[in-house]
C-alpha cells in the first residue's frame, strides 16, 4: 500500500475519532440528558467535558480541511462529471 493512501486513511481515522468524542461530549453537555442517565457534575465535570468538546471540534475541523485538500482532485473530477450530466438532461 502506498504512502498517500496510508496518510488519507490516518486522516480519516483521526477525523472519525475526533467526531465521536465531540459528539459524545456534546451529548453530555445537555443537563437534561445527564439527569436522565443519573450522571452528575461530580462524575463528569462539566468544565472538562466542555473543554474536550471544544478541542475535539477544532481538531475535527482541521482533519476535515486536510481531508478536503487531500481529496480535491477526486472532488473536482466528480463535480465536473455531475455537472456535465446535468447539462445534457432536459
């Protein structure tokens, strides 16, 4: 397997992990959800959850940006194909 594919795979993996952490911490920030689950601020400190949510959100944005840069040729080629087909259809 060549290096560019491994880099893309690693970026996608890190993007997925950061999304998962950001999503879970986002759910944990809802007080009503915490009360439903029986958890509280002693078990899950809100400040640390909020910080983790913010940082993983920034990381996810960074990884999405890298993902788009690394896949720009495919994105452009696919967009051209889709637009070319839509012009031909009445």
